[in-house]
């Protein structure tokens, strides 16, 4: 966000109007929100949840990983279409929906509860980054233990058992510093570099497996990921479905990313470039032109995060499964690192730790930035604060940019189990998918200008997406409830 208090990325002044790019190359130079989204997507869900799902169940859920990555993009695009058509961010349009309300619409309250649950995922990222940095540079933990009196004191004994905690604290503080030091452009540029680098390296690792004897992936392996089989044992089947649904909730465009994407579109300037809605043909021409740019942005990012997600899953299903490794607890990152070492050699130990740091820190950074923007909107809509100008809003966002990384750090210090924290947040996002998909359908017919309406095919796919995510959510919740009752 621009530091100039006179700049409001959510305002639509007429002097900001721009004609849409006319060539593919010029359009590619205008993408960015989707890459930021990919930065949030390619993170804990991929490195932690996706690899462990493959480690436990092999190639069984490859179909679900691909489905998760592709199908939710249609909902993402429709939310972006509403933002361009109306100039309003996600929570703003959700707050105008009919239904029960106390200060704000129930849809906004649902979003808030989901965000609080997904802070557990951010806590997992803080902890996993701390583990990676402690493995690479254990000196900080050792210094902290000595400074606290070693094992002669309670805190010294605690740090001896959890030497990654000092690095977790540093991670949270660094995230806060970066979030306070820049706005949209810094987020976009840093995220683009990290996402492209991580995706390239992960895909290269999967390709390199084919030159090994023990870990080569056959066509039969890939085919087994599309035969839609489940464990024969009822208890194992229930566990598999619950874990798979959590992964479905957080891979591809998760519920949290669906809420945040219109905000990034607005900050990029798509709605500003279109201008306030009018009845003339010029507005419709600009809106459809910038819609094409937004489509390109969404599908380019989908290719990137799908490549990364599938690659992480294949690494888990191939290497971890065959080595019978199932990472968890405080040794989670070390056990994941062994996946690379046992295939490619000891030299990859530090290489993986750097990659793990980049994957997880990037997601912590982007997700905290997104949560801060939406939460600042929530406070205003609920009447808890009042923004007199863009500077007041910016100040609240900065306060929240401190709050979310610190809350995530507290979560990790209190729980200390990254895998379960990720699964908990993923489940919360999964059960939210029908809520946001249903709202998207309502907005499609009530808010989107007919002149930039999607095709009938797109409408049909969004309806199918809503029905499928509802079935998935109901199935997973039923399994979870019966497990608790049983």
C-alpha cells in the first residue's frame, strides 16, 4: 500500500482510468494479484500437508490434488469479476447480502471465524521456519540456552527441548519488519521471485527422480492416482478422507485466498483502470478488457501453483512413502530434509532448508498481509473503528501486520505441532468453501454487470464447483462427527 495518505487503492477517481492492454505481452506485464495468491498457496499446504498426505496414502489422492488446483479458480475469477464490476472488496459485497446480521452480515462473521482458525496454519509456518533455521544455524538456540542459565533453569530446560523457538521468534519479527516496510509492489515483486524459484526447483527434483532406481515414477503409479480407490478398512478410510479434505481445503485456491483475491485486484488497480460503472459502451469495453487481463492473471498463477503442488505431492508419495517416513512434531523439517538427502545426496541438506524457509516464510508474509487488509475492513464495517481517510486505514493495516505474525508465533509456542496445526486450518478453510462459493453465485446474478457476465459454460462450472465442494464438506464433517461420537 502506498505511503502517501492521499492515495486510496479502493477509490475509483476518473483520472485513474486506463485503456486495457491490446497485446498478450502487454497484458502479461499487468498481471500480479494471482502471483501473490500463488505465494500464499504454495506454502504450508504444499510443503507440509501435501507431502505428508502422499507419505501416508501414496498416489491415491493425485486426482484430488489436481481437481483442487483447477476447479476453485472459476470461483476466484467470479469474485474478481464482482470486484472489477462494482469496485468493492470482498467483505464489502458480502456485507450487503441478505440474511442474519449483527453489526455485519453473517457471511462476514463466518469469514472472521475461518481467519482465526487459519492463524493456526500461520503458526505452523513460523514453527517450521524456526526448525529449518535451527537445523541450518543452531548457534542461536545454543546461545539462548546458555543465556538462560542452561539446564539449571526452567526456561533453559525448555529451550533445550525446543531449540527452534528462538528462530521462530526471529521469524515472526522479520515478517513484521517486512510487512511494515512496503506495500503492494514489494509484496508482488518478492512473491514473484520466490514463487517462480520454488516451483522451478521442485519440478526439477521430481524430474530428477526418474534418473534414480528406487524412486523412479512409473505410468502405473500415476494411473493409480486416478482410479478413485480408498482404504478398505473403515477406520483408515475415515482418517484418509478427513486428511484429504483438509488438503483439498488448503491446496489450490483455498477459502482464505478466495476472500483476499479481489483485494489484490483492487490494489493492482484493475477496478480503478475501469472506472466507476456507467451505462456507456466505453465502460463496458474497458471492463471486458481488464477482465481478460484478470483471467490471464488467474490462469497463469494456476499453472504455477499446480506444478508446485503436484510436484510436492509426488515427492511425498514417492520418496517418503517408499522410505516409510511420516514427518511430524519438532523433527518435522529434519525428516522432510531427509527426503532430499536420501535421494540426491547430503549436499541437498542445506539446499532444502533454504527452500523450506523460502516456501513457508513467503506464505506467512503474504497471508499476514491479506488478513490485515480484510480485518481492517471488518473493523470498519462492524463499527469498531472509523476511518476518516486512507491514512487511517493504512495505520490500522500496519497494526494488524504486527498482530497476525505475533499471534501466529503464540499459536506455535502454545501448540508446537506444525502438521496438526496445518490440518486444523485446512479443515476450517474446507468447510468455508461452500459458503464463499454459494455467495459467489448469488453475487454473480445480483451484483455483476450483465455486460461483463461470464459465459454459460463458466456459469455451469461455478455451479458444479459449488455442488462438489458442498458434497466434500458435508462428507468430511460427517466423518469427523461420527469419529467424535464413536
